[in-house]
């Protein structure tokens, strides 16, 4: 099984794709920091930030449906974090279907959902418009510890192997009468996950041994860093100014 599905759109040609990876990483991180700091009641700020993301999607020529499909995959997890707040938080309440819901809790639920969606879309755009090797070079150029960059590189390199291993485990379980239902088969699912972890750990040890025999000294060889172009600095400064201005003016 191939693993190019992660960044298969990164080879397209657009203004966003041609930006330096360091520029996109800094802008994505700043965007997430700023949008996370938005109070839930400031819906206009969320709308403007969402508009900036849609504008970026249009410039990158990425299918909007693909971006939204990937972003919606994390929606249940993000909403689940604050799902209980409307029922337990005090203060003003509203009556809905005979249930008193906390207004403050509802705002937190809405804010959590919007923030997670915007943040996920920002990082989807980062990965979908940057080839993985350039993304790793950008992280190294920004001073991210080498150990973390190498872990990301190895995870990406062997992700398809882990997926194949999970598929084989699931196929073997189904052949032995396993029915893929979460609640009734929770114990079996846990055993499968544990088995996958053990096999992944053993494979990681074998990979490390093979790398050590080939001269690995704690750092994967990489190409030299390219200088940060002047026009990229202007683009980065322009994007930073826009993001901060929107956040400050609509605080």
C-alpha cells in the first residue's frame, strides 16, 4: 500500500505551493495561536479567519471538498471534548426540548468546535501544499530539534507498513469470527490495538538496528539549508500583519 495519500496534492503548481515551507509553517502556527485565543462570542472574527482559509484554498487550487472531508474527520473528537459543558456549567440557561442548557457552556462548545475546525484546515493546507521533504527541511530550518524531525520522517516513511499490518490483523480477526462493532467487540479491539503496538515496536527496533549498522549516528543526512529569499520575507510579514490586524481590530 502506498502512503502518498498524505501529501498527494503537494505536487500541484500554485502560488501557495511555491511558497517557502518555512513561511507556511510560521503562518500556520501563528494562525492557530491567534484563532485559539478568540473568545467564542466573537463570531465575526471566526468568519473572517474562515474566509482567509477559503481564499488560500482557492489560491492553492485544492478541491474544497477534499479539504472539508479531511477536516470533518476530527469534528466528532473536538466536539466530544466540550459536549457535556452545556449540561453542567452554571449561569444563564435556555430551555431546549425540555432540558435547561447553560448558555456559557453552549458558547464554549461552539467556540471549541470552530477553533478545532479552523486549526485543522490550516494544517491540512500546510501539508497538502508542501512536499514532505520540503516540510521536514522547513522544520529543520526553523530550529526544531532534530530528534523530533527524524521521528516525523520515519513515521511518514513507514506509515504504510503500519497500515498494512493493521489491515492484516483485522482480516485475520474477521476470519476467526470477529464482527467489527465497537461496543460488543471492545475487548477484541483493545487486543488488536495492543498487538499492533507490539508489532510496531518490534519493527521499529529492527529498523533502528539496520540504520545503526549503516552508520546512523543520531542524525539523518539532509541537504544544506537554502537562504530565506527576500520576497519570502515580505510575503511572511504581509501575512503576519493581516492575521494580527484582524485579531486586534475585532477583539
